[in-house]
C-alpha cells in the first residue's frame, strides 16, 4: 500500500520542508497569536473593572412590605408571611439601588 502512496508521501515531505523554511524566514508568525490574546485580556480586564465598579455603587435600601402580606393568596391557602417566614410586625423588603451621588 505504501508503494501506491509514494507521490503523496513525497508531497507531504515537501510541504513540511516548505513550512519549515517559511517559519524560519518569518519568525514573527510564532508571535502573531500572542498579540490578539493580549488585546483580548486587556479588553476583558477593562470590562471586569467596569462591572465591579458598577456593582460597587449600589446602596442597600429597605422598604416596608404592604400590610396585605398577612392575607392568604386564596381561601385557606398560605400567606406571604408564612411562605417567606416574615415577622409579625415591621417586615421590610431589602433591595439594592444605585447611589444618588453617582
């Protein structure tokens, strides 16, 4: 079977030799994949810093839950107070809001 593939084997050897010459002549071909990767890392870091900054400008606020949280959803059903294990008095909803100074 090798005898019949002799031309393909010679073509593969010639292709390997030509590739070696091309890489030897242009050494920057080895560095090319590194440059876009570095730009990608810088771009990714920029967005990570921006995301952390936007997350850091939030403030925790409390809002009282309306009085209806003690009423059942339907007759004989559970209430919001039971479902969320809320206290009997002064139940507050805590949420994050963007700071007014930003």
